[in-house]
C-alpha cells in the first residue's frame, strides 16, 4: 500500500529526485510518519534518513530549493538541517550504534536502513516511507509499528532492556509518548523501565526536565506521573512529591493522600490553562505539607505554614534540576506561597479589605491564582464541591467589584516618597517609609479611597501624629 498522501508537500519530491541523482536510497522516518498515520496533523519537524551521507544530501537539496535557509551542519553528529518555509528538515546518514555503560552517547558507524530502524526508540517511531522515485510512498515497517499504532502500544524494536540501558532517556520518552498519545506501555517494556530506573542518573537534568515539561503540558498529566511513580523514576526526579504519598491515622483521625490529590489538581488545571509554569505551581502547591505535617490532639492533623515552606522548596527543586531561577521560578514560588489565600477567603464572609489585600499581594497574577485554587477542589462530595465553586464565584465577583472601585492591582502609592520629604522638609529617613506604609494600609483597609487627595490629607494627619512639621 502506497502512503504517497503523506508526501504531498513538494519538499519530499525534491528530496527524492536529488537522492536519485546521487544514487542514494532515502526515507522520511520517525515522528512525521507516526503523526501522519495517527492523523494528528502534519509535524513541522521532518527527519530524513539516507543510506549514505546525510550532509551531502542536505547540501544538494538546499541547492535545488529557492526558499530555504543555509544548511546547518553538525559534523560531530553527522547531521545537517535546513529550514524550508515553516518546516525544519533534518538529514542523517543511516547508521548503527553501540553504547558504553557510562554514557548515552553511542559509538556510530555507517549502516543500512534496517540498522537505523533498530536503533530507534519505539516501533511507532521506526516507521519509514521511501522517497526514491521507484518506491515513492512505500512503507518500511520491520517491527510491526503499524499494529502497535492501531493497538495504542509503546514497544521497543529490540529487547527493551537493551534499548533502555543503552539510552536511559528513552524510559522517560516511553512515559511521555504514553501520556501524550494515551497509549499503553507494553508489559515487558514497563518491567524493563522499572529494573533500569537507576540508569536515569547518567542523563542530564536538562534532558529530564524537557520530558517532564512535555508530560506536564499533556491533556492528562497524571497518567505520566503515575507511570513515573510506579516505575521508580519519580523518586529520582522529584522525591519531594513522593514524600506526600500515604495516609496516616492517629486516634481515628486521617488526612488525605496529598500525592494523589496533587495529581488530580494537575489534571484539573490542565483543562483550563496551557501555562507551563502554572501547571508546575499545581504540581508543587502542596510539597510543603510533608515537612510540616503534625498531629494535634485538639484539632487533628495540621500543616502549619506549608505554603511558606513549599515556596522555599521550589527554589531548591528548580536549582537541583537546573531549571530557570528567574521570573518563572519566582512566579511558581508566589503561586505556592499564596495557594491557600483565596480558599481561606472563600470559607469566610468575604470582606472588601481581605479582597483588596489578596489583589494587592497577587498583583498581575490574581487570575492565575484563582485558576490554581479552583483546580484545587478535588472533593468527591457533590454538595461540598458545589459550595466551594459557588464561594469562588463570589470571591471572583468581589475581586472585579473591588478592582473597579479601588484599582489595587499593580498598586502605586498616590503620594510618593519624594513628596513626603518635600512636605515635611525631610532627608531620607525611616519616617518616610512609615508614612508610605500607613497610607497603603489605610487604602487596603478601606479607611481612605485610593486617590491623591485622600492620601495627601492622610499623610498630613499621620505626619502630625509623628511630630513632624508641615513645611
């Protein structure tokens, strides 16, 4: 059966014609073929494998194309890449690989197409379609990847122990593909991942995090995290999450399992936002609960200041995993630190001043914070769930009402420090900060409106109380 439908873009015809001129068998392989067969839309990344020099083929193809970028050659890897319109096309020569125990970098030598397909991670990624004129559109599937696509199965071309031991990153890729595609990892493969889990230690943190990001950005991240947990990989990546697992009972009082609760929260938030860092906040929002868990005879289980402890832990996790320690990390910290604030508000009678403080502290991230808190509702009791959702609706309405009236978001004091200095003829001193804070507190408490005139008069009164003389 011909799959020439997959090759409608003229780039494939050009590559095939150039390959024929060079008398070089060549194929499109991997993700592009897989996604075409799954009808997931055409991928923008195209992998071309040539039985010969991939670099030579890339340069010859680029010479034939008008609207293409210059060929980028990666000599060490024997690959070349060119951009054509919105496509990124990577060329590589077919090769066979052998590995050493302490590295995922293989020893590479030239090989046949079959050698190249054997070195692929999964059968569904080893599918190739010929681009040469005589066999254009012909599918080469030595490992029955088509059946695995139909059966929604992740399976390795070779014995799984070899595949995962050679390149342990493939263990994470197996879980990531199972999560993204909603596939099942074949039993022997899953067992091999579990027994080779410790091999993950030779993989760089950057590579690991890249796969975790993709799992987090899937439509149901919990599937991936359950697999990471069951295979023993999660304890190597995020032991802080594992620490949340389990339910303790003392004197008949139990707390919920915060690990499974966290995975529910992540799935909930995945339905409402594609913001990767907000999804990270959902994943880490309760990590402070393990170190702060205490049992109090009068009130039962407590997790005092778990948000504060959790926000400190965010920095340590990001640093260890070599993730960005910039605004993205600070955003996750802020969300974790504030993750209980709207919940507390929704349980009490919502006062204007409490809402003003919430908006002041959350600033531009108030919407993200509310999204996180709504995702945090995981109760299975329909009455409770309805009550929580209604309460959050009231908080949201109150935020809009207070915002329109008091303009607290991204708050700037109506009276500046310079003006306070001028009015009271002061040099920089402690009193200026005290007056500014007093004005801010008065506005947040609703004692004065958030405008210049009210703030100026309040400043005069406060200065007088402090014994300052109006210049």
